[in-house]
């Protein structure tokens, strides 16, 4: 006899981020490409051995973050990145036989964590130009629906769902957890986090890995109604966020000028990258996140390799639903965009890019 995992684990597809050897200009993982606030670095220099020897105390920082967001502390849980927030929602509300609704393409961890519980994942294809299919999602809601997960803005497309439609979905599925992943909120500016106290089934996640430059800390948050968050806390580790991250997070949030300046550069660079795609005849989808998805057709693999040779990492999204031939490029600072655009042109020339007669 040999030890075996649960059947759902044995057949679960794995997520393998290409992390090894990420040297150069990293425009592949949608991280903050210039680093964190200087206030965070200053806080790190003051970290003491006493802090490192103690178990981390999450409560005071949760209170600070809740006030920052206009919430009550009992409506918010700090998490080990958004990934843990998704995992906790799945562990709290899903059982074998339950159904989960997601629109694809989207962040793959919704499906992975849901399937690990034994739930059935029902995927709905995005509409034309990756538009969110609100009516199809509403039609898919059934008595078995226990979770609806929506990234807004979506990854890897950068598409968004209107606030009105998100709240329609929450209202239409009162017996299901409706999770709105706002990882790219800062680059979009619209949110439903103010409604978590009004819809008991509505949850919102945020991350500090993107605009705040804290991806290495692995810290995010989950917000929901106080009653539901009490249930979620039962399956959460009491020490899930490390003490160093907790010590630095308030400093990052307090430096609003730093975040605003970075977001301003990204949104400006996003416009420039989309204009360059248009000039080069590369089909793309207007984005509200810190990246742009373009269709490089049969040149995709060559383009990714040539950009790597030039010291710039971009992300191949060919395997995502509806993303055949697509590459996602993260947008960084003005200086980084000044490097990216001419190198992209040169790379396309090197691989013999030929534009189609009719491009989006």
C-alpha cells in the first residue's frame, strides 16, 4: 500500500509560474517595476530582533488598513497575498458537489482552489473582445452555485465589469459567495468594497503586490460582511501574515504620493503601449490594469524569446482560453517604457513581423 492524496488533488492541474532566472527588465508578472516606497525601506532598517522573535500580531494593522479603506476592522482580514484570500473563501464555503462560476480567461487560482475542495467549476467564455458576459453569468446561477469569482480588472485581459453589473450578480445569487478580486484597483479606480456591509454574500480582495511594490512580502486582504468574515476567520491561520510585512504595510499605505506617482506613470505608459500596438498592427485589448494583452499570432514564441535576448521579460499567455498567440506586457515607469517601445520595435523587425491587412 502507498499513501495517496485525495482524488481531486491527484487530478488537480498545477500552477507553475516561470520564476527562475528573471533577470533584466521584468515586465512579465505585473509587479511594481520600480520597487516599494522609500518609507518601507526605512522601516525595514529599523526591524529589531525582538520583532522577529515574536509571533506576528495582525489586529492593530488590520484596524489601520480598515480605517484606510473606510471599513470596520471586523470586516477585514489580512492575508498571505490574494491567493490565500481565494483559498480561504473556497475552504469556507465549498463542498463536493457545489458549483463555482468563473468567466475565462482569468486568474487560474480560482479554478485550482475550487477544484481542490471537490467542487465543480463551471466556466463561461468571455464575450467578443473579452467583454464580460453578465447575462450568461446570471443565467448560470443555480441552487448549486456556491461561489462566483470575478477579477475586476481581469487578468490577463485588462477588461472590466461595471459596478452595476457586479452588484446585480451579488443580488441574484444571495446563497453564493460573490468574490470580486480587485488586485489591479489602483490602475482602474472603481470598486465595490464600500458595499461589503450591504450585501452579506459580497467579498472583495486587494493586494499590495502591484501598485505598492510589496510582492515579496506576500500580503493582501479580504473584506466582507462582519458576520461572514467571522466564519472565514475560523479557517484562517492566526499567524498567516509575517511580522516584517505587518511592520511595513502601514508605511506603504501612508505614502499616498509615491503610489499616485507610480500609478500616473503606469497609466501614461499604458496609453503609449496601446498606441504602439496600434501603429505596429498588433491586435490588442484596451486595458484598465497595469498591463496590455496583444495578439502576436504565429510570431508569439519568437517575440518572447527575442525580447528575453534583449533583457526584457514578457509573459506568454497562449495557453489561456481565447488567448491563442497572445503576449501580456506589464507597464512600468516612464523610463522603462522609453526602453520597452524601441526594443519591441527592434525585436519585431528581427523576427520578421508582418502586420495583417486588417488589424483591430
